[in-house]
């Protein structure tokens, strides 16, 4: 994202806040994460956290890639750590509508892939659709998560989803952000099968993308399979990876390698879905398939 777009997206911040944010974005390989210490620094300028999250929505929305709908949506998740995670909707041009990620899913995916321990609230440019309400409901303590939409009263997920269907209806005690014990910290440079969330099929999967950047340097980005009790809102590991990639590179045809890792005796497989999608987004990419016990 160029500096003119960043300045435009940060227009509602004070000059002091803009300087702090731009320094963070320019000094780091920005990946849509605003760490807790940066958030604390920004809150030293008169503001509250809910207002701060709303002010970051224009920046989040600028990362949207709505090839089909042309409807731009941004989201910001507050993690229990105090960090903020940006997200935006993503659609694949010419591909089925199932190959999408909504802004709320994107921000949650961002938080999961960076080792966040839970979600406190979500700010969104537009009220969440039923698909996203169901996806959010998979999170531990989901009913208490605050939903903030510009110019609308703050609600909890329980207000928006009064009779939820979730993991317990399928006999699972696992939920997002509490689905592993002693989970190692994640980053854009490391991930493994235990970070995938697949309590309903026991079929975890991760995807590794290798991309050639403009500087002829290889960039690695990971994605995870995230299941949902209602099945359809489940997130493909390739879409999860593409969601992360957009912060670094928006031309998916620069993907050199796609590596899928699944459990050897999984009940379901992501392989055919990924091979089909690659024909659309990166037909020249090498595909590697591996299984683990």
C-alpha cells in the first residue's frame, strides 16, 4: 500500500497518532498487526480503544480485494493480549463464491496465525452477516464478544445470535483460541499442524506459500484450516494463506510454490479444492503434498 493511501486511511487520527502509525508501518514488514505496545502508545493521545478500532477501519478496508462484489469491508479484532489485528474481505476473480473470506474471518485468521489467545471485541465497517456471526460463534466465550459498527450501538454476539449452534451441539469441547494446549507462538515464518482447528473432522491442514517478491527475495506465508460447527463457514487453508499474503503481495500469480500438509488418515482432504483453485490464481505454481501422522 503506497504512502498516499496510508495517509488517506489515517485521516481521522491526530497528527501525533498518524506519525506513530506511519513509523510502525514503514519501519516494519507490516502484516496487519498493531502490537499491544503500539496500541498503548496511541491511547496516550485522548481516545478510547473502541474509538481507536473504528479509526483503523479505513486502513483495514483498503486491503480488501472484492473482485466479484466490489463491496469493500474492513474489520479490526482486539485480542486479549491488547494487540489489534486488521482484516478485509477477499474474493477470487472468476472463481466460485465459496472461495472467499469475509473481513471478520480475515481479522480472526490474522489473530490466530499470530498466536493470539482470545478475542475481546470486533469492529467492522458494516454489520456482520449470518455467515460471520456463525464463524465468530466458534470462538471461546463468543457470546461476550463485543461487536462495534460505526454509528450503531455496541452489541454482543449473543445479541446478534440469540439461539446459537456451536461446537457443543456436535459434542466437541474445543473452541477457537483454546483448541490446543501449550500452543507454541506463531508468526509468519513458522506454523505446524497443531495450529489448525479441525475438531469436527479431525482433519487439520496447513498451507505454505512461497512467493517471489519484487526484490527477487522469497517470502513465505502460512495458512491454516479453520473448521466451523455449521461446516460451510469453515475456512480453507489456502484462502487463509492468501488472506495473509495480501499484506505483502496482491498479485497471486507470483506464487512459486504451494505446499499442503495434512494428517495421513484424515477424514476429509483439502487437496482437490486447492488444486482447482490454483488453476485460477497461480496456474504455474509448483504443488507439493505431504502427510503427517
